[in-house]
């Protein structure tokens, strides 16, 4: 078993912020704000992975539904009909806040 400090991060609070962003409060106290454009750009599904380059169509970054999947992740559906599921760790890894983006010793791939 791993130590408590290695426990997976879970989401304490998930909310839409205005029309263009989603806010996440994590179990370790960190708070993330994700622009919808980034959530769609980094969609980890098989058909999007690595292909969401350039401009993302307007309808493709408008959120139709936002659902927390228990302690495992987040489900988003988009106005263009696409659906995205982020595992908690995937979502945390794309946080671009000053703290996350400014950690020079943080390995890109993590473990
Ligand atoms: Zn996708
Ligand atoms: Zn962050």
C-alpha cells in the first residue's frame, strides 16, 4: 500500500465558471480553472488524442453537460455532440495555473 501522501487526488468541488471555464477544487487543496477551449483541446479520447490542433470550432468548445464521475473523473459533453471523459489525474496534469506551470522539476510525464 502507498503512503497517504501518494493517495490519488480527488475532486471536492466541480463548477462551471461563467460560460467559458470550469473550476475544480482538489482534495489536496489545489484549485484549478480550465478554459473550455483547453478541456476540448486536450480531450484524451481515442479520436481526439493529439489531433486537436489549431483553432477549435465555436460549438466544439461550448459545454452542454458537466458531470462528476464519483471519485474517478469528470464527464463533459459538448454542443457539437462530442463527449469527453477525464480521469482525475489527466485533468490535474493539464492544469496551467502559475503553480503547476511553474514547477521546473515536475516531470512532464509524471508516474
Ligand atoms: Zn475527444
Ligand atoms: Zn494548478
